[in-house]
C-alpha cells in the first residue's frame, strides 16, 4: 500500500479525518509520521492499524476496550492469549446480535407476507399470528430441563 494523506485515508475507509485524528490523539494509532510541511502520512503499518480499529468499531467494541486492545498489541506476544479472548468475547456478542437481527428480519418478512397474501385478518392478535405464547412456553420448558 502506498503512503496516503489523511484525506486519502478518509476516502479509502469512509471515515472522517477528525475521527482519524481522534484515534491518533487518544493513542489508538501509533505515532503518525509527518512530512516536512507537517502533513500526516499513513504508511502500510498505520493503515493496517486503521483497518483493525474500523473493523472492531463496526463490531461496536467500546473505545475503552479498543484502547486496551491496542495497548496489548503494543506490549507484544505476552498478551496474545488475552487479545484472543477479548476477540472471542466480541465474536460471541456479534453472533448473538446476528441471531437477534435474523429473528427480527424473519418476523418482519412473515408479517409482510401476511399483508401481501391477504391472510392477515382484522382482530387477529400478535400472539395468534406468531405463536409467541407457544414459543415462550417452549423456551421455559427447555430452560427447566
């Protein structure tokens, strides 16, 4: 990857220049080299850090946790296991969120299909349409086993 200016980085990663400067200011990025005129330039290593930060931010990892992660990376191999565990925890949270989102999408599609097919009828309750009461009972029974 060629060295890029902050404007080019901003465009490449669809992130505001102010956000990049913030990441640098709070220590999420290693020191960013500057050209003679004072402009920042982002080499391959820093671009890889930015990609990591963006990936983790998209997974909704809090800035504080991201900062801790960045510090562990800087500390080196002694933190490999801790970093791996942090990422595994984040993966579990994302999988749960994905399942919740998929359940919502499925329910919305079902509801839309009821409108499109004309099956939806006046006076039919939410519980009747989705068998929600039965699902709740099944979950309770499964939890008690």
